[in-house]
């Protein structure tokens, strides 16, 4: 199956409490859970201090379609596409939201990264770190056999 990977950053349009999935972030979690599993999309939505970054991986048309939906969402602004390209193997096996709260991060890891200057690799590394340490919610991919029945 052909796969692609997309990375964007944006700014939330609502106040965020680290580790809390109430309000708009809870709605985003529900939408991601429902749609991403069905569309075979994995990745992570990283919640940093006043900044989102998201990595989306999956079939190219589904990734594009999902990003089009997200891009026009009024709950964030300043959406900047950082990367869209072919992918050999998924980096993430599921989709999740991870908070970059200092309490979750191992000591020595930066509390902030500069997303405007960051390379794709730096953002991927941050995503993997949050998947390991900052995750509070996740959604498994639907396996083809599960969605057939
Ligand atoms: C920062 C951010 C990330 C989002 N991530 C996803 C996502 O990964 N998948 C998704 O389907 N919707 C995501 N959404 C929500 C979509 O923009 C859209 O509201 C939703 O998919 C519509 O689904 P619904 O009609 O079932 O509510 C995100 C929204 C924001 C603001």
C-alpha cells in the first residue's frame, strides 16, 4: 500500500490546559478517533505551549483529504505545511494526542522547540518523544479484517 506522510504546525484558537481533553480538544480527539481509524491514518497531534504540530501518515488520498478538512478548521490558525511526501514505513502505528508538558518529559528534553526553524527530522523526533512520554489518548487503526465485518 502506498503511504505518505504530512506534517503541519498551527496555533490553537482556544486556551489549552495541559493534559486536559475537555472542550475543543476533546471534540478534536473524538473526530480524530472516528475518522483516522476508518481512513487508516496514524500519527500524532502534539500539543505544545500555544502551538500544535501534527504528523499524519496513511494512504496519500486519505492524508490529503484529512488535511483539507483540518486546514479549514476555525479551532486553529496559521496552519503551515512543513512536509508532504512518500513514506516507506509508518513511524506511528496508531493516532494519538500528546502534550509536551514538562511533567511528562524526561529531564534534559527541551520544554519548547522552535517549530519555525525545526527540520522535518526534529519534528518527527519530537512526535516520537511525545508518543512515548506525553500521550494521554490514542486510537488504534482499524485493521482491514475488523472493518470488513
Ligand atoms: C489541530 C486540529 C487537529 C485535528 N486533527 C484531526 C484529525 O487528525 N482527524 C480528523 O478527522 N479531524 C481532525 N480535526 C478536526 C477536523 O478539522 C474536523 O473538524 C473533523 O474532522 C470533522 O469531523 P466531524 O464532522 O465528524 O466532526 C482536527 C482539528 C484541529 C483544529
